[in-house]
């Protein structure tokens, strides 16, 4: 039933009917199997053996992730693993732990392998004082060798940024930055406990560009409290005016059973309806395409000359825990509390709570809380779902060659479940392939779910797909 607060534009109505039909909770497929499948009963020795097995080919590159969890204040919509504090000494102590974790991990790795990607996430990476950024940089560069074209990126909170932070991360080697903006409307910012004037965001972008960062990305969220289609359209216009190289437009995931801070939002009175959310997404997409951005995957946009758009166009786009990336084929090694590592045959995740993480490091143990060992079937399905999320379709011949089997015969049961998506215009069938239509891009997660062998075992904890 259409919300009484909002009249749906006629152009949106056909898509709205499909959203009503398919808008169910589902994974974002930044991994397969997804994180809910990880177990704390995993054989940790087997995970360490997977690291050693991962060294078999020294040409396989490395991707590094550092989770820097501290924030001075809590944004009430946030679903990230954070530590809220204003105590700066916490950052210094945490960097000490990260350096010890690097020192424990390095002997397990073939350090001749090139690092092609490094990402700092959080939390707020710029919570770290510049001196601690320099200390962490020294430890990273002591052990790891970077390729000449390595992508080194950092997540930025403009509210907590100084020019000194920009320069410190640039000294480390950062050449890309993503800025959390979420919404530029003052009322929405107050409602989500994140006051961030547009001029502050512009200042951050100016500093980054002036320091030589090659690419600047902006994150927006639709579906936040007090947002309307009109107000979010203005946010998109204002952000386009900042001329970012990339944008990510995420659906707000309302999961108060996971993140209790979200209970402050009154879902009936404050949060936009499904109809309003769909209008926001489709209007934003139309505005960005009109402004010259290419649509990437299900929620990313990039200038046509940007590396992400080029990778999508030539079929080399990849997806990992940081989202869409151009660095396929790299093994991911995560450092810090809650970070996830991935090799060809395994996932492992560090302790999510800082005291547990710290205790493990101080005792000289790798801080592994849980993990997962992939079966051959998992690996095949990971390839299939990655193609859905990154290539917007499945090429049966190419998949048969990659997987070493007759794809169409082996996965006939899964392919048969796609009939309703074809009938609804989300997919098209052609000889030897399926393609995801422009409308079907809204439902990439639904298509991926049809090939997920684990989903029936654990459906809880996911946000809705649109």
C-alpha cells in the first residue's frame, strides 16, 4: 500500500511494484560465503595453514586492510564496528597493537609478494594524530613492498579532518580518499547526529586535491530519518557540484536488533517509506547519469575515465569487503579489531571487541575470533555470484571454462529459479548467457541469492535489498 504521505511519480510505479515483490532481506555479497557463516569453532591451525598455502605463488598480490575504529561521537545510523571516545591516547595505544600484529603476521607471509591495494577504514581513520599515522606508515613500509600502481585509500570524516591529517596519509602513500557525507540537509544531519556543513566537505575535498590525491569519492545514504525525495535530490545536486570522481549511494540499513543506537529513530514517523526510498534512488541515479557518471554495480557511480568505470567496461571489476574494486586476484590481509582476511580457501576475522583483540596481541596470539574454510562448491559459487555483482550477467561458456564443468548442466536447478525474474523484466535469457537489465540492477542481490547454497541456513541479520 502506498504511503499516505507521498504520491509516487508515474515513472516510478512499475519499479515500485517489483520492489514490493522482491524487497526482502539479503546479503550485499562483499564475500561468499557471507560473514554470518563464519564460526568461532573453526580450526585455527587450519587457518594458519591456509596462510602458508596462500604463499605458493609469489606473484599473487596482497591487499591490506587496517580497521581504525575510533570516533569522537556516534552517528545514530551507523552500522560499523566503532569505539566512541575523545581520549587521543587510545589511538596511540591502538597503533602499538597494530604494529605488533604486523610483526606477528609478517613471518607467515612471503613478503616478496607485491601489495596492490591498502585501505584504511573505521571508525574514523583521521582520529589518529598525524604522528601516529607516521608511526603506522613506517611499520607498514618496513615489511611490505608496494607495486608502482598500488591503490592506497583512506576513509575521511570531514568533521574531524585537518590539513595535517591529509598530509600524513599522503606521506604514507594514500592516493585515494572516500568522504562520508550521507546527506547535506541540516535537518537530516541533526536527526542522525552528524552535523557537517557543505563548506566543511568542500574544504576537505580541496585539501585532498591540493595534496595530490588522485581520486576522491563521496558516500551518500538514502532512507535516513527526515529525508524526502526532494531533499535528497538537492543533496545529490550539491554533491555533484563538488565534482567527486566516484560516488557510493547506499540504502540505509535499519537493523536496530544489531545496532541498538538505531532504536532512537521512530520508524513510523521519521524513516522514509519504501516508495520514497525508491524515488530517492532512481532520481539520484538519473541525476548522476545526466551529469556524466557511469553506473557501476548496484550502488556505485564513477566518472568514465575513473579506474573503476574503466574496470567495469573491460570486465575486470571485482568485489571484496571494501565494496567494488579494480584489484582482482589479491589475497586480503586485515589488521585491527573486527577486520577480515581472505585467501583463496579461507576467511578469518579478528575479535570484534577491543579488550579481546588487545588481550590476544599482548599474549602473542593472532587475534582470530572466527573463520571459515571454503569447499570447492563454495569457490565455484563465489565465482558465479561475483560475475552477477560485477559483470551484471552470466556467460555460460566462460563459466564452464573457469569452473572446469558444464555450468548450464551443473546449475540447472538454480537457473530454473530465475524464471520469475525473467518474466518481470529483471533478466533476459540469450543462447548461452543471461543478462541483467537496467531495471534488474536494483535487484542484483536477489539474483545472487538464487545461487547461494547457505542462505536457507541463516537468513537473519541482513538488510533489505533496496
